[in-house]
C-alpha cells in the first residue's frame, strides 16, 4: 500500500506541492492523518461554529516544527473529500502559533482550477473577507477548550511559504530518511 507521507513526492519545488485533504471545507469533523498507520482517523467532532472555512490537509514529505506534517489550506469553491490528493500551487502562508509552537498553514489552490484559480497567484489575490474568515477561525477554534492558546501572526508571501516548505522537507528528510 502506498504510504501518503513517504511514497508521494513533495511536488515540483517552486511550482506545486502534493497535498492530501484531511478535513473537507465546511466539516466539523477533526480528521487527522496518522502517519504511523497511514490512515485517516476521526480525532473529535467540533461545534458547528468551528467548521473549517476551507479544505485542510498536509503536504507530503514534510515535517513542521509542531512534530506533524506541514499543514495546508486548500482553497476551492466546493469541499473536497478526505484522502484526495491535490496537486496545488502555493500562494502564501498563514503564520500561526498553537500552544507556543509554530504551526504554519501553507495556503494553496488546485493547480488546474478553471473557476477562480487562474486569477490567484499570490496571497494578496485572495478576497479580504476570506483572509479575515481564516484569521478569525484560527484565532478562535480552540476557545471552548483552550482559550488563548492560538495566535495568528499574519500572512506571508509565496516566497515565505516556499522557504517554510523547504525547511519542512529538510526536517522530514533528517527525521525519516537519515537511516
């Protein structure tokens, strides 16, 4: 069986990443990819006010500072199902801290999005209302159990995002491929 974290390449560096959907847009189900078992598992059910505003996933062959694969926010007009591989263009990063740890969110869109994707190349191309929704969601989605544990530190450019992706890929290679 193909291992989603280890057997699927990072993507075309500087162009696209291979990212898998964990949580569909609009879902209240906190689904997590468990690299130890190569399975998606339901972690918890969130209140409906904390439904994900965009598809949430992870990028193959990366390892972020929070000891998990690097997170991705995949912007589409419709929800994508859990487990779907998306070849995506990177447009920026949401700089985010969760419980005192950096927990970057790479913002991307499907590489072949014939609705709105051709008009979005940078984080600055996104509607301000969508950026505010994302910021609000990540500032408050843990308020019921761990108020004040998250902090949005702003947006980063496509170049900033690629720097984080490269660092996360190097961290992945050190952790999993060193032997």
